C-alpha cells in the first residue's frame, strides 16, 4: 500500500504540474529587434494618470443634479482632446491591467502566483524604452516596471504599504500623497540642475498611479459617497498637475496627457471577472499629438451609454486596453515595447497621414517580429516532417503584404496602407496564438493516457483486493514472461529518443514516459482483467447497464455542480428522499426525518447569491447564537450522564463557548468601527488571530470520546468561521454539521456498503466547496470577510484567510467521514480507493475543460481539477487523523444511546 500511495502521489503531482506547463506557460518571446517610427514625434514628454478601479460610467455620467463628478475631465472631452472607452481583458486585476497599459500585452494568468511586486518573466515596457520615467503611487504596482527595466532610468516613489487600509478614515489621502509628491518633485527640480536637465529631455514619461478610488470602492462600494467624492478629488488633482506642467514647461505644447484606469469594479466592490462594470474603463487624452474634439450628429454603438452620459455629440473612440501602449510610444517617439500586441489607434493621432501610416507599419513589423521568433523556436524544436506551419501567414504572404504596404505609403495611399497593416497584425496575432499552443494537444493526450492508466490500475486493485466478482486465482505459480517488461522498456527508449532528437524540455520526458510504467502495472494484472471480464459476462446485462448508468449519472452530476451550483440543490433534494425509498424509514423515523429536514435546509444554500449581496451581520449573530444554544443543549445532555465530563473537559468546552462569544463580539465591534471609519481595533485583531490559532489546537485537548471530539471540532471551527462571515454563509457549516451527525447515525444504522458511503462522501465534499461560494475564484468572495483579521491590503494573506474559510466545511465533512469509518468498521483502504477513483474520473473531465483566458472565475472553475485530483491525498493526510480518536470503540455507547432515542423515542 505504501508503494501504491507513493506512485499515486507522483502521478497526481505530475498531473497537477502539467496543467500549468500545458495551459499557463508565458506567451512571451525574446530576441526581437526594437522598432520605432522613423518620423519626429509630436511630444517630448507624456503624463500618464491611472485611476485604479475607476469605472467608465462613474466618470462620464452626470450626478442627480445634472453635474459632472469630474468637471475638468469633462471639459477636456468637450474642448481639448479625444475620449472613448478602453475595453480591458479579463482577469480585471491591477497587475494585468497595468501590464496591458504600459507593456502592451495581456499577461499570462499564472503570473499572479508570483506576486504583485515581482516579474515572473522579463518583459519590455514603455518605461523601459523611455529615456527617463518617474512614477508615484502604490508599492504593489510601481516596482514591477522598475525591476524589469534595463539600466537605471526608471524612478519610483511609493508610500508605505500600510497606507492601503480598507478601514482607513479617508482613502483619498493615497491620491493626495501622489499629487503632493509630484508638486514637491518639480519644486525641488528648480534647485537641482542635474534633475532639471533630465526632466527637460525628450522621450520622458511621468506616471501617477492613483489608488484611492479602488480602495474606497472595495471598502464602501462604487455607489457610495466615498467613491464618488474620490473621483472629484482626483479630478481636482489632475487639474492642478496639468496646470503645473503647463506652467513649468512654459506652455510649449509638447506634453501629452493620458487619463485612464486599469479596471472597473462591480456594484458590490470586487473585480476580476468580465462584467461590463469591470471591463469598461475611461480613456481621455489631450495635448501634443492628440486630436481635438470632433462634433458628430450621430454615432453607432451597441450600448446606450452616449445618451446616458449626454456625450452623443462628441465622437467616441473605443480601444482595447493593450492599444494604449503603442499609442503612447508613437506620441513620444520611443520603440514599441517588444512584447506588445496592441494595435495603434490612429484615430487618436493629430498628425499627418504619413506619420499615421508609418506608425502603424512599424507596429505591424514589431508584432510580426514576435511571430517570426516564435515560429523559428518551434520549428527548430520539431522534426521537419512533423512540423506544421501556420498556413494563413506563410513567408511569401508576409513578404507580399509588407511590400504592398510600403508601396502604398510611397504612393501616398495611406488609407490602403493602414488597412493592409492592420490585416497583417491580425494574422500575426493568430499565428502567435497558434505556435504558443502548438504542443498542447500532444502533451494533453500523453497526460490523459497516463491518468487513464492510473485510474485503471486503482480500479483493478479495488477489484483484486475488495471484490468477490472474480474467481479465485489459481495457486499455481506461473513462470513470469519477459516479453511484457522488455516491450515496455523498448517503448520507453523509443519515446525518450524521440524527445531527445527534438531537444524537448525535461518536463516533456516526465509527461511522455510516466504512462509507460503505469500501463505496464495495469497489464501485469492481466489475470484480474481476464477474471473480471469473465464475471461480467455471467452478470445480467440489464443490471450491469443500470449500475453503470447510475454511477455515470452520479459522476456527471458532481461534475456539473462545479459549473452550476443548483445541481447541488437537486442532489441534496434527491438525498432527502433516500430514507423513504429504503427500510430506514420503518426502523428509525426520527433519524429519517432529521436527514430529510437538514438535507432540504442545506439544499437552500447553493441557490443563494454568491456575489452582489450586502453584508448582513444580524445573520452572523444569529448563527453564533444558534451555536451557543446547541452548546448549551449538548453540555446539558452530557452532564446528565454520570462520569461523562471531567472538570478539564468541561473547562475546554467552556473555553470554546467563550471563544464563540468573543467571535460574535469581534464581528459586531469591527463592523461598527468600520462604519464609523475608525479602522480595525487592535484588540479585535488580536482576538481574531488568537481564535484562529487556538481553533487548530483546542480540539486536541477535548475528550477522546467520538461524539464529544466531533462537537469540539465544530465549536472551534465555527468560532473562526464566524469571524470570516458577512452574512448567511455563517449558517452553512452549522447546517452541514447537523447533517453530518445524522449521516453518522444513518451509516451506523444501515451499515451500507462502502461504495454508497463514498459516493455520498464525494458529494458532501463538493457541497462543502460550493455551498456558499466558489473555491475556483476568490472574486466570488467579499474582502469584507477578512476585515476582522486585517484591513491593510495584503493579497496573499487575505487570499489564504478566504481559502481557509472555504476549507472549513471541507474539514467538517472529512471528520464526519472518518467517524463513519470508525462506527461502521469499514475498510479504510477500500474507502480510500473508491473515493480516489471517483475523484480522478472527475479530474479527467476538468483537464480538458481548463481555460487559459477569461476571468479568475472562468479560469479558476476549470482549475478545480487540482482540488479533485488531490482529494484522495487530503483524505489520508487531513487534520481529522489528528482530531478524531484512533480507537473506533471510543464512546460508541453514546452513539448507541442516541440511536436508541431516535428509534424508540426514549433515552
């Protein structure tokens, strides 16, 4: 079993790692030649304002009095510059948004795992290509562009990260800090000759990152007065900075200003997904090289925003977010960022047609360079007879388009040249995607072959060790054949040689060679396979098909529940009717009714909204009160039994009750303090962290009696869960635990076969994951969930706390499953293997549904195969091995007493 577990651990680890290697590798390539427009640029300097978390509608719309929240910006739209909507690409997060704006490409999803401040891969950016860049703002954004820059010409000025406090009295101070420091910088430059000479150079950039709006949006929602007032503060600050720049440079007309946002925000104060409130951000440009406002009589768009914003008479120019990077580079005359995939929006440029045509031609060549490098890399790593080029953009077609575009420019057919260059850009981008995913099918098939082999081997092991389907194997020892191992060794050598001559990465060897020993192990069990087939041939076909359909249907329901939470409601409703379809109803009516009641009650939670709901502390208080009442009932019941409680055990229980009371106090106190904008009280923070730490230890100090240990685990975890709750979800673990206690009694009553228990086990695990949210996406949860622990922005700490919130119901189910195993005396090995097979079948489903594009929600949902693939490991290595007493005979008398009360109605 130990060897089997080690092999299983290796298979699942490789399966887990392959997801990132196949779907989430960096799309960037290196080795391109910098490209820049060969004509003089219109601007010497560029000022970039990024209002983090600003929605397009929040900036452009008029308030209830018909006035603009940003009068200066609106005046720019009507009298000085061009405007539009910047369409961001999901995931709508700060890091990917800024990378798209400043580097011109959409960052690989896996980059988020490397943190906000570090660069997981090297990439070029506008700042790197500039002569000098000065930036002010958040310490979570600025360093990633400074660290990746070549040389020492990108300067950053950041405030302390502790200022990013969601419970702060006034988050607009983050923006005020930026504006004040920019003013101080220019004031200091007047007395510093070295600095003065630098800021009078050409090809320089000033970047102002304004985080106040995003912070207020998270803390108070975009509909709040705080969010809207912050927009007015930013507008006033931008007005002052623009005036200062014009005055400092003597109104030389060589400064370009760009005002935009990295992402928007939902009505409930989150971002990361693809709702229009998150993907539609403002873009306002003015100054050197930018077109003046264009009055129009009518415009055609798929939305009704123009009328709502009363801007229908000013031409709206929409762009993709990555298009802003080439726009900025062309304005100041620096090379396009080497990894940019943005398309220059020439309609924003106030310049000659020649300049526009040359700029878009340079843009096309720059993207084509990436395509050629990517193609060359893949061609060199593939055998000539196996290489399949991207047919839509052959060498001859590429040369022909470039030649025609250059001819059009020479003959002053600028519109035709621009159109042709855009066509070339679109083809090159398709080719980049083609070569980036070139090996995906090959690797995916190898992983699938290996994993199917593993599932087959685990299934054969179940049949061999825990089934009476097969006839007893002959005791006659046959001389082992050398043909099978020699054949697989030859296959392994051929696969390794095939990979070697193509100079494949070492991970390819792992993915392609791992199926060889796995399938060798499967075929070694040929006798078991033969006996299984013989047994199935004697089994009634209708019964076999029926069981297969039930198993398949159950598995598919579990899979669908990962995407459609209402499937859990359907499953729980079906579970509620289960006792009435068996003899359980006649033997234990109270138990049956309890099962039905709690199943139906639990079925309500998947139908509740996950996002978009307002915090309701009264429900959290209600859940805490129910926990206290349940504790009182349990203590009263147990104390009536002689010698059921020692003084030490009673003290531990009272401490847990006190912890629940303190959690209720902290939740209420923190909510009140944040509403008064007084921040998170230190004592509340200390109590919260102490409660979290103690919840992992206190259950070990409780009575080893099974029922009391389970109840102690519930009390400890509920104290923490209350601190992490903002509404109805606080009731979820309590209802789930009640159903688990009933389940333990039912399993003891019926002593069902392990397969049924395991099917329920997997279903309850999925319910625990998705009952009140979605483990796939932190965006499904409100940051307010962690405000009892911290309010200062810390992505990984906040993410870890929310992940623990997700796992608490999961742990409760695992503990209940362990108790079922003890009380029914079922084989832990057989239960483990059955759950393993079911989980792996689900994991294989998800492997082919993984997406490398979309929101955190879309991407994360497909990555749930990681959770299911590792489910079997969690079962054996979970905390319940520590928390649940190892002696199954402990306190069975109590369970028998409870069972007798359920059956007879008397204790």
